[in-house]
C-alpha cells in the first residue's frame, strides 16, 4: 500500500509532465472517515493526478479514504450539458 506522500508526489510529477495538452473533466465520489460522501467534478490530465489531488484535499491522518465511481466526461456531453443550463 502506498503512503499518502508517495501518491501526492507522483501526482505532482504527472502534473509537471502531462502526456497530452488538454485535461479531461472527471466526476468521482470520495468518502473519508466518518464524513459524508462528496461528489466532485474537476479537470485532471490523468488518473494519477486525480488520485493525488483527492488524497491532498480529502485524506486525514489515520482515516480511511475511498475514491470511487470515477467517470471521465466526454467533451460532447459537456457541451450538451452547458447548452441545457
């Protein structure tokens, strides 16, 4: 099992040297400790960056962290959602 610091360090490295120039919009659910499950929608270049950001933002010391239900939103779908609003 990787430590929190290792996951965040890999995410920082991934952010500095992305494999492509356009980030994707990801939707995911995060559950940390006894806190309520949160739905998150953010832009990331890849899954490594998503995992590092989730750990940095939501992980507390000695609490379990679950990130699940990860979905990459297709660009055409986002355009359609923006037009509907």
